[in-house]
C-alpha cells in the first residue's frame, strides 16, 4: 500500500470560514448549522478513517456551549458537521475536527 496522510485537522469559525488547518481544501456553511468540509485527500477507500470534533474557539475568544456531530459524506473527500446549542437546537458554533487514518 502506498503511503498516505495519517492526520488531518482543521479549526472552523462559526460562519464557516477556515481559521487554520492541515490538508483542508474548503468549508461551506449550508443552512443554519450544516458545515461541509472538503479535504485534499479522500477520507474513504485506502485508509480507515476515524475522527473527533469539539466545539471550540479559533483563537482566544469566548465560545458558547454546544454540541457537534461529525459524519462522512457520499463524496469521499467530504465530511459533514452539524452544530447545536446545549438544548439540541441548530446553532452556528466554531469547532475543531481531527481526523486520524490508518
């Protein structure tokens, strides 16, 4: 098997803009709380992909509490992230995603 990127990561602002990241191509905010992240490499196929996401600041600003869900998309280069307030209502929140591949 050819060598592949073992780690991908990004920090996304609540408005969907990229604060920073490694191997991220773009992020699009679609609707109130759906973020579609496109990576420069495929998340599906050759590598087994695991990921973790958390609500968090892009720098040192305060962050409102919230919830996050992360899942793969049909496009092998994309994942979907949804953010919510603590009660489960859709809400824009900044977040961090780490992707681990083996």
